[in-house]
C-alpha cells in the first residue's frame, strides 16, 4: 500500500470526525495493561465494538452489531466491499492472529488473581453486519465501570496506523490519567517499564506462544529476563528482537503518530544497566499534547460564545473534561452542558472542580453545581448570595432547571 495523499488523509479525517464525533470507549486499566498479541485491525474493531456493545443480562455477555457501511467510514475504505477486511480479521492465518485467536493474560490486583482467556468467543459477518460477542469473564472490565478505568477517544484511536501506536496510546493515556487523578497536578508524568514487559504489552513477544512463557507470566513477579531468553529461542520477537529495530519500528513510529495526531504527547529514554550498557527498561515522559494546550490558550482569549466549535474540537474538549472529572459519573450530554456553561474554557472547569473537590458538604446535583460555579465565578470567599455549600456561597436558583435548559439545547 502506497503512501496516502494529503487529499486522501483529509477526506478520511473528515469522514471519521463526522461519524465518530464525541464517541469514546472505556476500558478497565486491568484490560489495557494486559499482555497479548493481535493485529491493528483487531484492536480497532475491538475499540469500535466496545463503544457499540450492549449487555445481555441473561448471560452477562457483551455483544455488538456494527454495520459494514459504518465500518467503511471508520476505516476510510473507499468503495468496494469491506468483506475482505473483515475476513482477514476473522479467519485464522499463519503467523497472523485472528480476532478469535486473541488471547490475553491479565492480573487483577484486587482479587490477586492472574488469568489467561480468549477475549472474543464469537464473531460473524452476515448481511453486511459484523456481530461480535465477548467472553463473559471480561464483562466487568468493559461494562458498568465505576473506577480504575480510562476513557479513550475513538476518533483518535482508529486513525492510528500501527498496532504499537494503538497499544501505546491506550497504555500511556491510562497511566497519565491515573497519575493526574492521584496527584491532582498537571504533568508531565513519568513511568518506567521493563523492556520485556513492554514488548509483551505491545504484543511483540507473544504471551501465549510458549508454555514456559505462559507459566512465568502467571507468577506474581515474573522473571522477565527468563521470558526474554525463552522468546529468543523461538525468535518470538521477530525483527523487533534487537533494541535498534524495536526503537525504530515501534517506539519512534508510535511517538511520531501520537505526538502529531492525539491529545497525548510522550518522550522516552532507554535505561541501561550491567556490563556493556544493555537496555533493560524504557522510561516514558507523558503529558497533554502541547498542541491541545496551545489551542486552549488561544481559545481562552476568544469569545467562544460567538465561535462555532467543530465536532473534532468538541471531542478534544470533552476528553479533557472527562480527565478532570474522572471520579464523577457523568453522561456525554452533561459534559457538553458543562462545556457550554464555561464557553469551552477548560481552565474554568478545572478551577470549578478544584473547588468542588475541596468542599465538605455533599452535593446532590454535581452537574448543576458545576454549571453554577462556572457561571457565577465561585471562589473561596464566594459571591453575594445565600451560603449553602460548604465553604462556598451558592445562588438560590434551581440547578436542575439550569441543567435541563442547557441540555435541551443539544
């Protein structure tokens, strides 16, 4: 496949943005940090189907039905049939795992359990509709998530062109959001992974290819050096076995893609040890993409009430707000109402949420409180009205009425 022209990229981007406007998918961090090998198409189909999946309460399984016409829009397929693409994802092929072959190993820190499972139990493509059903064992990591999960942008994810970019997008976004939630501070954030652990997370070393590797990973503290040696015996890392190739084809490619096209930015450095300075781990520096930060600074100087926000821009804003209020249960429509109240000024929302986090009284209507705090410039000393919330002062109007009025406009 040749290099895409600028016009092709613009057409695909426009189609994706219009179709995926404001769509996100959620994954438990346990699942994001699992180890397994799959193709880029399988990962993208997984992300899209998660966003579309519905829970069958009878058997506690998630099932998604996606029209082929929608899939063509998502993956930028121009004309023809999407059948061959789906066929390559579903049918097994030598040295290329299908969607049904996708097995992962994950650990649950709460239950102190480690398990290896097939992610998808059934997949079919009939009458132009892709049907996917997930293993019921991972339902808790995809449905009704309350904590320890990450919200990811579907539009950003499906535009990535490397499976390593895709996996690093999920892994680093999850880590950035977690550290931000814990520290309540702005980045940059740092995380270090053992080189072999990272190769397993990216699927470069197949966690399911060798019984000895499977056995080693099921231990609480895996011997990654032993796993690396075992993988070397079977050439398990392929052309990315050497650090030079791993750097060139995985890390550098992912860095370029993520830094140019997503809301996160990262840099990295190899950590060496022992005689000869062998690379043993990778240290990542992660932050909100400067393009997003600069865009916010520019928008803060504009009167956004009179400015039309594109679907892609609104998606970015919603993603940022979700990161700020990650501990709250809010709907996309509620996030939009908060953004509209703040004239799409994310700094106002961050300041309001900081006040909300430090107050002592319980708030029954979080969205209404945030809208009121933003519109009335709540501060530590409050404003001229009746004091009813913690250390702050709050007006006497109805939050529910205000929220309804804003939501009615969407």
